[in-house]
C-alpha cells in the first residue's frame, strides 16, 4: 500500500493529523491545527490502516478503534478505575472487563499568544478539552462518546449582518455527547453504523478551524454541534451518510435550526477521496439549502491537499434581507518536512449577496507545526486578510503550545 501523508480529521491518521489538537485549538479561532502530526511516531503505513476512508477523517475501522483504546490507557488512570477497571490489571492496554467495558480518556490543554500586527494588540487565550469514550458490548460495538470544552476568551456575541450572529459562548460547554452503534463490520470491506446525540454534522472535509469561511459562514462553528441522528454505510471504495438534526436549545431562540442532509465519498485511489455533501435547514431567521464538492488528496509522500467549495441559497429571511446566494471556498496545501514537522498554506475566499459586511472575503494563512513528542506540540501561524471575528481586514502572528495527557 502506498505511503501517503493525506490529511485526516479525527486524530488517528498515521501520517498527518488535521485535528490532533484541533478539538481544543479550534476554540482559539485560528487555523493552526491542520498541520500537526499526531500518529506519525507509531509507524502506521497509511490512513486506511485505522480509518474507513482511504484519506482518513471520521469513522475508524476495527483496528483503529483498538489503537484508540490502547493509546489512551495509563496505569494511573483513576477515572478508568472508577468506571470499573481492576487496579491490579497486568496490562492496562488489554480488555479489563470493567463494569462499563473499555474506557478511553484524553485531556488536551492549549495556550495561544496572538500579536495583532496592525493594532499592536496582544491577545492571550487558554483552552482545554476533556474527551471520554466508554466502549460497550462484544467487540466494542457500542461507544458512549463525550467531549467537554473550556475556553477563556471573553468574547461576546458579534452581529455580522442583519440576520447573522457569531456566538461568543460560555466558559465551559458541551461539545459532544454521542451514542454510537457499529451495527455491522466486515473487516475493511464494508460496514454500517448509527449514531445519536450531539456532534458535528458529517459534512465536507471536516476541518477544525471554525473561523474559515466554509465553517463560519455555513454555521459549522464551535457551538454548532446540533442534536442529530445519523447513519453511515461504507465499502472499500465509498462512504455514504444521511442525517437529521435539531437544536440543542443552547442556541439563541431565533437561531435554532432543524434540517437534514447527506454525504457521499468515493475513493478512486488510496491517495484520493472525492466527495459531495449537502443539507437543507429551517430556522426563524432564514431557511437555507447548501451543496458542494470536496477532496482530500495525498499527492505524494511530501505534499497533500484539502479543497472544498460550497454553494448556499437562503430564503425567507427577515427584512431588509429576504434571501440570497453565498459561495464559500477553501484550499489548503501541506508540506511534510520531517516526521515531526509539517507546514501548510491556506487560502479562503467567499462571496455573498446576503447579510454580510461586504460581498467578497479573502484571507491567507501560513502555518508550521512541530510535534516534539507524543504529548507536546508547538505551532506558529501568520494570517492576513478578512480574519477578524467581524470578518474585517487584519494581519496577525500567533504562537501555540498544546499538551496532551
């Protein structure tokens, strides 16, 4: 199997991890997470070693689930002991037949120091994420997957237009509370899964930087993790998903959306995932229909590419903006310098004739990330363009540090 540095979302891709620290760092309103190696020190040959998709992201196969359990155990894992693991278990990575089955625990903490080069303003932030997964049943077919986030941002809600508000959010929030049932799995050949609870919607390339236009303007941001029922079906060459979603009622009363959608991916080669996704949603402010293609491409052992373009049509908006059109695009090119060092260049472009400060938005970001060991990552990033929370021009330099326990 060809060795590929293709990007992946969930953190278990052996060559690159787009979201290694992403779940915590996405809170920090920047795009640094997409160039952070995560699993490279474990020596897996390709993303498909652990993932359903040949280019990573999303669902894990049975081998990936086993790795997910093993890499997060610790002999000093007090929470796992409370959940039923025997204190004298000879090997904490083995099945320990606790009251609640196997347990995975992750804790991430990140700090950011951002220097606004155009306003001489320094902006420190702190974020953390606690993740716990309880495995139940034969072959760990059922998982209870939870993530709780902490963000010291001081941000308040920001109005982007007549009918558009960016949520500031609280200090502590629930990101994920999901019950997952692996209905069927036939090795790497095929499988089915059903999930219910609060989670991100299965759409597009699934990056973690919610300030990018494809996430921020499409309501895929940090606090947009709706209650949903979703199903997956896959083969060696494809992955399909359908979902229905509803608000968690933590949203503002006029921004509670109901809807449904789909995703379909095809794998013409081990280095390429081609997909299309879409949804329809209904809320008080406006209704919308979104559709668009995307790709994850491991070009070579050194280069990889993420790309997505979405079209959205809005209608039934409140006056004076009854509706309109929106196009959001994203392109990120990776370079794999060493096993521990990855950099990326990102271009964002968006157009809208509906409810935005201006018709065209553009930004550029360069990021370099070093995974110094299994638990410590440092990243630096420079951005210029429409990167402000209010989608206005700025340029800034940021330095990050993340620790994983």
